[in-house]
C-alpha cells in the first residue's frame, strides 16, 4: 500500500512529539547499525539503508552513525558527499532523473525536462517540490541510449519520452497519490 507523502514539519508540533520522533528516528538507525554489527567497513551499505529509510541522510544521523561506528564524523561526511547516490537534502517520494546525455539531448530531452518541471510546479533553481512529492534532476547517461530520450522515476525506466507522454505519466502518479490519501 502506498505510504502518504511526508509533510514538512509544522510549527505546532509540540516538543514532546518532536522528542518522540527523534527517539523513533534513532531506533531505526540503531537497527540498521546492528544489522551490520557496527562494523565500520559496512559504512556504505549502512548509509544506503539509512537513505532508503529517510530518502536522504540527515546531518544529525550522520554524526550519530560516526559515534556508533567509532569513526570521525569527517569520514562519514566524506563518504556521504563523495558518492552521487547519497543526498544530504531531503528527496521527494518520486525521484525523477532525466537523461541529458548526448543521445537523449539530441532527441529533445530538454523539452521533456521543462515539461516535468512545469507539471510538478518547480520554481527555477528548485530541485524538490515543497511537499516532498518530487525531486527532479538530470543525469549524464542512463545506459538506455537506444530508447532516447529516457527518464527514470525511482527504479522504473521510461523510454522514447515526449513532453506529452511524461506529463501523462506524472498525471497517473499524482492521481495514485491523491487516491491513496
Ligand atoms: S544518453 Fe540518455 S540513456 Fe544514454
């Protein structure tokens, strides 16, 4: 069953609620760390699992992981910022990757990107929608050049995209989210 989209925290959350959330937050991280027996050589899989859980790597959790593994926060930050798969900013429920490699570019990937940004309502310079529904980014090649232009939404690859086709796909996703609420 689809989960509801996470909402940005509202100011009227009480401190108690916030404290409770934090405890739950670290309880999940503890579970992940225990899964790898707090082994520092498992830092990358630990970060991957934490990101799967939160959809990004919150700063306080990186520091917590460093303490739990007995390594420096700088080491954890170094790994988290080195690999493109990790994000230190919250990502949307749907991460839309638009290929802008050569094959896709010549087949008008820019028009597809423009249509996506317009459809989800991203202002210039923004990467993630305010409601954390969508993150939109470009990548250099998704390895499916024969299907150019290509868009990937989470783990699903869509080939031969046009502005109209991607708009319909996003319509379907938005409708699915609306129905799940
Ligand atoms: S250039 Fe877009 S998939 Fe390769």
